[in-house]
């Protein structure tokens, strides 16, 4: 038996795991007690790493689709086939005819974060898409506008705060996001143990809310109104305190004016939160020395995600909780992505150009997912004719799945870099499958930059890459070289990149980074990381401003103009009547793609609609009966769960289900198929400011399903 130490790449918590193997089998996966950051914690998904590795449905070789049947290909044959077709399309229709979609696991995959992503983003097309516009785009936009760099998203210093206000996040299910912090349950408990408090604002009394000191229901999509009222209250009561930041801030006057009309009384009927509670919240944030307001995906993926994300950072700044211990802080990662991104020309930007069909703004060189289908469907110059998907399942993860699916069927070429034939990749002409997560080395190049302590950990692969397999980065580099270089240069480039691999990037970046050679002989190198298989704790977060700011004037802008001009939209917003929908995450799911593990899907059906008893009885719905959920886009049917954990007027359906689509080859998932909420969500419903999809707060009708 051999023992290996690595980190789980399935979510942002980055837990250390011990993997025991015998020959080519995984015998066990457990938490690594010696990992200084996760201290032995893992969730049930960590154990399922073994299932992914041994999954018979996982592709081991490239496949080409011929009608409904798949044929295996050799790698060179597959690369030549794909590159040949892509080149033809590019020659006939131009570079923008090739679109790229990168999904969530990109961020958890060293080879993709370093080499793969760069290769895919430099194919020369404007049609770049990713899960960003279904997720954290508003946080990145706020970071760009306020701090001058889109990667400069601050994280809550959860280990030192005395008040943790959690808005639109459920870390006990999600294990934390833009807050890499393994074992959030213990970290929240520790806040309470040191006399502090946890307050959750959420339209559902979530797993996190159940353990909080106080939970307050909030109407979906109204966070910006709540936060403006908090800003108003802070000024009205003389509680604004800029502290150390005072000399680094601009835009205060404009911010104050923007919030002037938003009294707690005005916000109360909109948010569903009593004016007295809004006042109380503002005061608690202001008078608690170490407090943090943390907002996450519920704040972003809604009609006013841009405003809400900006105001989250702003409220922290006004209460002197930005860039101070116990507040919202910036990290000092050993591998600093900021200079790397800048050197590669990915230094961000917003609305420098707009999409061809409906004029949606670019962000960071990407277009929002809400326009991908129309860019494929709409004829004319620049129409998308080919699509490369990598580590994504947009048919299930993007609103308007059926339309996107239909659009994909019309593509001249679709290629997917993915280990599975799933709801999206079944439509590809060629699938290029990467190695299993245990067959690649690991360094959390992206997530360490958002960790609540500065940490660094490199792990070699548990299993050596089989000769017949390819890493994600090798696949991306091979396609890039074939598309971008002449034949001669291509061979050399591939050999050089192949020889160096992502390890060279880690070594170089860590050496030039803040914990590297500038610290003399104690500085970090890849060799030092290799010698510390459980990881290295570099200590708590430290104040980073103003040095870290990317803005030319070295100021934090509290009132960027893009937000000020968006405010009138908030003022005229009509309160939706009837029911609105929110999402839901479950500890044993991971977006759409971990439902093929028996151990993760056993037990009660999770793809249900949760609703308040009053909403259910008004519609004659009974527990366990089936509901029909209807929008202008269509209808889905699923079992009802009646629970007073839901805010009245709000229903909840998880995303990532709907595994009964014909042609997908996920044998376990198909037995617990469920339905996809994104089949009926309207892709045109977005945050008009940022282009982010509004996944929460859309109107739905619910009725009892006909018994068949
Ligand atoms: N209604 C609704 N929709 C949502 C959300 C919501 O809350 N509500 N959440 C949104 C969010 S936050 C996100 S991030 C998106 C996620 O959207 P996506 O990233 O599009 O979807 P995933 O389900 O994460 O699919 C991941 C895909 O990557 C593959 N994969 C896994 N590991 C690897 C790897 O190492 N290499 C490669 N090449 N492939 C790999 C899997 O097989 C799977 O096909 O969904 C969004 N969609
Ligand atoms: N187990 C598991 N873990 C995951 C994932 C998973 O699918 N499963 N996905 C991963 C990904 S890609 C991400 S991005 C992260 C996300 O991590 P989190 O942000 O923690 O995501 P959720 O658990 O969806 O929590 C969002 C909360 O917002 C609430 N909400 C919905 N609408 C609103 C609103 O308008 N206002 C407010 N204030 N709240 C609202 C929801 O009820 C929900 O409780 O999780 C990651 N971790
Ligand atoms: S919380 Fe679970 S899925 Fe996330 S890294 Fe830890 S073990 Fe993996
Ligand atoms: Mo996400």
C-alpha cells in the first residue's frame, strides 16, 4: 500500500487528503490531519475522488461521434481532425467564428489555470465565454472598479472576526466561495466560542442560518436596496468610520448622495426586512470592532448583482472593516496571479466592446453566457460556427439550456475537453478527455489567492499519467499550437511546453512572488514546496493597501460611475407578485457533475421544489406530490417539499440536475435524473449593468401536476 498526500480539487475549500493506493486502485481517501489549513477535515465529496478515478463512464481516450455512436481515436488523429476543421472554419469565416466556453473546474485544475486557460484565451477570438458570467462576475467587476484589478477580490477574515454577516451564501453546503476556508462549520463555531456572532440574511433558513445567532429572511434580488439603506443609516447616525483608509478613498460624497433617498423605511417593504432590523444591522456592523459583511453568489447572480456586489465592499469600507484584521481583507498568495495576468495581457476591463447581436458588454475579454445561443443562431459576419467547451456543462448550468442545446446542434464543429459524455458533450463531434483528478499534480494557483490564510501547497500526482492519456494542459497546448503556429514551430513549442509543464510556471511564479527569493534563503521555491507535502502555512492575512491597489491614482473608489448610473434602474423596479425562485446547493452535489457517484447520490431525492406551507396550501400542493413549475420558457415537474424554512413567496430548486437527456452516458446519474431548473429560467433575464445571468429572483408559477 502506498500513501499519498494531496488536496481535493472538487471545491474551493482545498482540503488536504491522504490517498492510499494499491497498484492502480484507490483503497481509501481521508482527511489529512497534518494539513495545516484543513486539519483533517473533508466533506463526503472528498471520499468520492476514488469514484471519479474508477468511474467506468469516464472516457480514457478521445472519441468522435458519428450520428449516435462514438468511435475511439488516437490522440494525434483527434488533434489533427479538430485542428483541421477549426482552421477551415477560421479561414472561411474569421477568428470570431470559433467560440470557447470554460467551466468551473478550470479554477481547480493547475494545468488549466496556467497553460490551458492561456491557450484557450489566446486563440484570437472575441467569442470567449465562461462560468464567470453565471457566478462571480459582479465581485470581479467591483474589484476592478474600486481597487483597480478584477482579481483583487477581498475575502472575509473569518478566523479573527467577532461578527460575520453572511449575505447570499450558504458555506455549510457550499464549503465557502471566494473564501477558501476548509471546515466552515468549525470556523463559524469558533466565532461563537470567542463571544462573536453570526448573522445570516437569506430567503431560506439554510444549513448555515440554522447555526447562526440570527437569521433574517430577505426578498430575492433586493440586496442592493438593503445595502443602500445600511449606507444611508450609517451616515444618518454618524457611524461612518474610514479609519486607516481615509487617505486612500475617493467618491465618498457621491456615495452619500446616492444613498440619501434610501431610508430603512423605504427599503423595508422591498426587502421584506423591518426598518428596525436594517438599523440594527447597520449599527452592529459599525460598532463591532472586528466585523465583516460577506456577500456571495446570492448577491451576484440576480437582477441587481452589480450594485449589490459593489455595495458589499462599500459597507465594509465605511465601517472600517476593509483591509483590517477581522474584516474583509486582501491576500498575499505565494503564487500571485496579478502580475502573471498582467504580463499575459489579461489585466481586465469592462465594456471595451459589446456583443454582436444584443450589444452586451465584454468583461475581462469575455462575453456573458446570456448571449452565446444568439451568437450561434444569428447569421451574419462574426457568427459562431464552432465551439470548444472545456470543463463545463452549459446545457445544464446556463439558463435557457434547451435553446443552447438547439443552437449547438447547428454548429459546424463542437469539441469538448471533458472526461464525460454528459448533457453538453454528447452534442460534440469530438471529445478530448483529460486524465482523472488523481493523475495530475496539484497547486491551488487560483484558490490560494482567495484563502482566509496565506498558504501554499504543491502535490505531485497520485498516479502517474498513463501513456495513453493526456493532461488538460497538454490537450489545450496541442490545439493552440496547431491553430496558431506553423508546422515547424509547432513541434518545438509543444516539446518545450511539454517538458516544462505547469510545474515550471509554479516554480517561476513562486520564486518571484511575495514569499519567494526576495526573502533570501528562506524564500519559497517548488523544491521547498515538494519538501512540505502537507502544505505550508504562511500566516494570517495582512493589510495590503494602498500597495496592492491597481488603480492609477492609488485610491479606493467608493462610487464608480457605472454604479451611479445604474441606480435609477433600482428605483423603478417593480416588486414581482406571486412566487419567485431561488437556487439551492447540497453538500453532496457539485454543480452538475458529481451525480455519477453512487455514494454521493444515494438517499432521498434532492431535486425537489421547496416551498412555504402557505404557498403550498394556496395551490393545493401536498408534501411529496408533484408540482408543475411554469415560466414563459416552459415547464418542469418535480416533487414538492413543504417547509417553513422557506420565505413565503419564494420557492427553491437546485441546479445541475436533469440527467435524462438522450445520448448522455452517465449511468448512475441517469437513475436519479431529476430536472434542470435552467430549462425554464429565462436567459434574457440578466443584471443589465454587468451582463451576469439572473439565476435568482425570476418569477415562476407553481401548480399541482396532473397525475398520469
Ligand atoms: N440555476 C442555476 N444555475 C447555475 C448556478 C446556480 O446557482 N443556479 N450556479 C452557477 C455556477 S456558480 C457555476 S460555477 C456554473 C458551473 O457551470 P459549468 O462549469 O458549466 O458546469 P459544471 O456542472 O461545473 O460542469 C463541469 C464540467 O467539467 C467536467 N470536468 C470536471 N473536472 C474536469 C477537469 O479537471 N478537466 C476537464 N476538462 N473537465 C472537467 C465535468 O465532467 C463537467 O462536464 O453553474 C452555474 N449555473
Ligand atoms: N456542495 C456544493 N458545494 C459547492 C457547489 C455545489 O454545487 N455543491 N458549487 C460551488 C460553486 S461553483 C460556487 S460558485 C459556490 C457558491 O457558494 P455559495 O455562495 O455559498 O452558494 P449557495 O450555497 O448557493 O448559497 C447562496 C445562498 O444565497 C441565497 N439566495 C438566493 N437568492 C438570494 C438573494 O437574492 N439574496 C440573498 N441575500 N440571498 C439569496 C440562497 O438561498 C443560498 O442559500 O459553491 C461551490 N461549492
Ligand atoms: S469541502 Fe469537500 S469537496 Fe471541498 S475540498 Fe474539502 S473534501 Fe473536497
Ligand atoms: Mo460557481
